[in-house]
């Protein structure tokens, strides 16, 4: 509960309770979402990797859920479509609702309607939900390499993504200064 409060607090402070800030990512104008979320992923990954090396974390005790390829692809497309259309992901919609934004509240209500609707149709699509079963799968297993190599590669991809994001924001900043922010 305490971590959730602070996570929401920092999301709000980063401006992620604004649908405009979040959708700017999809218009390639503002890469703040990528930078913050990728940073969180890399910090957690490195924390686990270093904790494992130091003997503080037993990685065999870390739960990795089963992967189901086809339903996860469909679910990702549905989540992404909702994110683009509504301007929020589930976490940021709760932050927006908590700050009194009506669009965030309606998005949260839509999430609950979706959960209820899914519960109603799940028996009919149960077999699809189990399709493409891959078992618990990690990048380390997928690429047949060590955790250290995976951590290094993910961190390198993050650095490259941050650099590319900074490069792409430059032209938009010049455009915005010259012509105003496009709507």
C-alpha cells in the first residue's frame, strides 16, 4: 500500500495523470513515458540481478507466470488500443481519477466494465486463453544466455532508447517554438 501510494504520487508528479502527456508519446512528441517506465524496469531488473549476485535474492524463489502467446498478443493489442483511444493505462487512470480528473474516473469505470465483461465471456473463450502455452519463460531462457548478459543487453537497449528519444524530441521542440504546439 505504501509503495503503491508513492508510485502513484511520483506518476502524478511526472505529469502522467494527464492524457495529453501520455498520448504525446504516440504522436512522437514527448518520450517521458518511455523514459520513466523503462527506467523503472531497468532499476528493478538491476536490483534483482545485483541482489542475486550478492546472495540477498534467491532468483529460484521469484515467481514467473506462464506465458500464453496468442491471448497475450490479443490482450496487448486491446490494452494498447485502449491506451491510445483513452489516453491512459490502468495505473495512470487511477492516478488521474485520484486527482479528480473525470476522464480518468470514466477510464477506471471502463476498466471495471471490461473486467466484468471478460468474466462473462471467459467460459466461451477458455480454450483460446490457454493457446500458445509456453510455460514460465524469461529472456534468459528464451535467448539461452546468462542473467548478466540479459541485464546488460536490456540496460544497453534502454540507453539506446533514451538517446533516440532525446534526438527525436529536438525537432518537435523546434517546431513547437516556431509554430506553437500542434493539437
